[in-house]
């Protein structure tokens, strides 16, 4: 059985039908998903998204007005 990730950390799983790895994270109520060929690439993207969210690069789209 796999390790359980904590809340907000995202998830990585194998999509067996297409033979791809999926990295998925929810930021500001919006789920972002990335399909990669290797688990290492998916983990790198997930780490990059977590860093961007922590530094404030990703803005909450719901509060923007035009």
C-alpha cells in the first residue's frame, strides 16, 4: 500500500490505459493535472507547482475583476 500524502501536497498515480503518470494538485479550488511519461517527471512538475503556489506566483482567479 502506498504512502498517503498530506492535504495540499497533490497526488501522483499511474494511468495504466495510456501508460502515463499523472500528477494532480488543487490550488485555490482549481484542480491542475499533468500527464508525463515517467514518475520522476510528474514528481518534478508537482514540486514546481507547490513552490509556485507557496511563493504566490499562482493567483486566485476568482478574485480578479476586469
